[in-house]
């Protein structure tokens, strides 16, 4: 029969309602709701549509309830024995996910749930279903994301650490008549950088690219103490851009005897043209070169990431002039906000 009629005593209905209200188990709450709706004389199809499950599942729930009463609504997996996803299992899984399948003799470079199940079975002797592996990953708050590409510094670790420590000591021990800035260049492309964005279900946003790419360049300097931002713009990324930045720093800090500049090893920072200008005009400038491929030590790199996130990714500018207006506006607002923050701190 399609229609199921249950006759429940008031005490039993009250017990089921209380169980549904107090439980944190969504499955148990759903089973309680199935019984309560069926007691009102609804068809299995109507109950299934109301709670979002199949008719066959409703039939199984009601049959167990008729046989065992309220106890039949509880999860039978509690009798399965010792819990598989214990703290030890999750800790080992955390370490496995942090590595690669190639660390365990497989050629595949990325993880799948099935491959994780296989490796975890070898390490722990516990075999689980891929769906259970999904719950284990969720319990560890693991996520499916895009790795960050990095290049290792070719220097020996001791030499690298020694140079970085010396730069940090210089910045931390600056007297009032000296200052330090982090300097770097950023590339601005007319063809927009593609970044993550929210989209409606079943739709994919489009980013129109102008076609032929055009580039502009920003050279910026971020003061280590106050966060003061100084920058210059150019059409070419050459020694003249770097020299213009150094000259701007001399004008921006007229009262500083020495301006320490922390920067990377890009060729324009040590070209013959740059060295000639420094020999003539750079008596107040001291360059501190970071080890190769250490962008995390250059504090202005964070600002460039924010610039791309707020301006260049997925932009809709049709001309480089319009895009550079947005770039300049963002840098000016950032510099103004930092100035207000420094004023309050003072």
C-alpha cells in the first residue's frame, strides 16, 4: 500500500519530537521527521518529497520503526566496532596529504580519494570506502586547491640565512637619521590576469581580452618603519626606471643621511648605467641585495599581490590609459590610508 498510517501514542510522539530537536545528527533528525510525517497519513511519495529522500528509504525507516520502536531510528553504525577515523588515522592522513603519491612509489603526482585509501591501507592496515575518505579529509579541513609555484634559492642555506639576517639587523637597528625601503617592480598587462571569482550555478563568466597585449611598469618603494609608499611609472622596464625610482627616493627623504634599499637581483639593479648614476648621485643610497628567489623577504611583494587582486585581475579596461588610471588611483588610496594610519599611531 502506498499510504502508511501510524498510530502513535502522545508520549511516543513527544519522545520523537524531542529526539529530533536535541540531536546534532542530521540523519537521525531526518528519520524522526519521516515517522512524524507518516503518522499524519501522508503517502510515501509526499514524505519523500518533503524530506528529500527516496520512497524505498522511507519504507526501510518505517519498517525498522515498526519492528524496534524509537530505538530503530538510531544509527546502527554505532555497533560496527572501533571507530576507524580516530585521531591516529587522521594525523597520518594529514602527513600523507602534505606529500605526494610519488613519495610512496606511485608515478601519479596528485592525490585522488582512491589513491589515498590505498596508501592509508598500507600505512595503517585500515581500509575505508572513498566516501569515508571524503569525510576524513573534511575532518582534517583538507581542501582541493591550486599549489603555489616556488623556485628554490641556489645558495647554500647557511649563506642565504646569513645575508637575510644581516639585512634584518640593519633595518631593526636604524638610527633616526636613516631609513630603509623595500623596492621592487610590478608588470601591468592590458590583457587581464585571470583570477578566481564567484559565479552563479551553471554559468561561467567571460573576461574579454583586447588581443594584442600592452605593458606598463610600476617601480615602488615601501618604507620599512612607517609603510610610506613611493612609486614611479614607466613604459619600459630598464635601468632608467630604476634610476628614476632612486632619484624619487632622494627627493622623498631629503633629511635622511642614508637610505637603505632592500631589493632583488634583477639585472637593472646592478647594470653599468645604474652603477654610473650611483657613483655620481647615490652617496646617500645603500643597496642591500636579497639572495636569489627570496620574494617572501621583500615586504612590497604583498602590496603587488593586493594591486593585482584589486585592479588587474579580470579587469574590463579597453585601453592601457584607463587601466593605468585605476592602478594610480589604487596606489594613491593605499598611500593615503597608510599615511592616516601612521598619523594615528604617532
